[in-house]
């Protein structure tokens, strides 16, 4: 094998990231996220007792000296362009905010890549994972009419995590594989791996890969316990000698992948 053949062989196995989008704490888009990184902005919010009580946190928990009143929260998670995706207001109310935001970011990622899924003739796959559905547990179930079969059905198809990838595929007219991935903290990275394998196997021409995790209520803290992973003071000092733990946070991130020799 000569050098040219070897280079071609490597290219055949290479994958290009042709677009990406995301929303993060104190960063509604990637431009602000990058600016925050450059400026050293700490995107963690600290809450007053009044804010936490309003969110439903119990007073006795706030009195616990080990309760840390901090979290990395996103803004506007209740905002969703239901009409754009042909959802009624009632349907949108049943959809997990994680799935709403992932759908919006999926559209944005494809648009950033320069493609229109309505006219693109190739196959676009979706590989995605989602966090625990706190919205279902904290908002929908407590107000659910279990005697209404129609409501129960809407609750299932609009809130279950198993519909994340297929919802995106259906609403955006994507005809490639639509696969949900659940591997805990490694979910998004595994989704990227599976998307790359799908491209190399010829199962699709483009692939969306990413994940989303959003907790409700947004304004909530955590209990610090010695030996656990959470920070005792509400600050996260990654790769620093002073690091003491992590902070729960929200976010959604998606990349659009394509075989390098076709990008």
C-alpha cells in the first residue's frame, strides 16, 4: 500500500462534524457558550430561600446546613414553538421539555448544516439520549386524570423517553435510523459512536447525535454528603487541585455528522 492508498483508507473511515447546536446554563446558543468559556464565566446560579420555597423545596430541607442552594440551570425551558412543529397547545403541554428543546435544536442543527429535511433525498439518522423525566413526575402525574384513557395515551406518547429519536425523525421527515441511547452519563458520547458506525455501515448519509438533560423544578439545590460526587459549596472546579465535587446542571447538545469523503 502506498501513501496515497493509505490516506484514502483513512479518509474512508473518517467522519466530519458539519454542524452543531446547543443550549446551556447562561448560554442560549453556542456563541454565548464559547464567550462564557473565554471569559471564565461561572454559569452556576445561587438561589434565595424564597426562590426555593416557591419552587416547592421544603422548609426543613433549606434549614439543613448541608443543603447547597446552587444549580446550573437553563432559562426559558417553558418556551416552545408548538405551531412550527404542528403541535396543538394541549399536545405541547404533555411533551417533556427535554424533548421539546431537543426537537428545536435538531432542526437548528440541520439548518446550520445547510440542509432542508423536506427536500434532502438522502437518509438522515438520529441517535439520541435523554435524562430522567422530572416533568412527568413533578408536573404531569400529580395533575393527571387516570380515568380518562385519552389523557393517559397522550401522557405516554408525549412524555416517554423512548419517543425522543422517533419524534425528531417523524416531525423533521428524517428517513434514516432513529435510535434511543441510554447509557447514563456516557449517553451522548455513545450516541456519537453509534451515529459514526451507522455512517460507516452505509445506513444513513447524515446523522444527528446528541443528548439532553433538564431537571424540574429548575430552582433547586442538592444535599452534600461526604464521599459523594456533589460539591459542598456550590462551585465546580474541574481539573483543579481545589476541586471538591460537581454541580447538577441542564443542557442540550447535538452535532450533525457526515462521511468525510462526502463532506
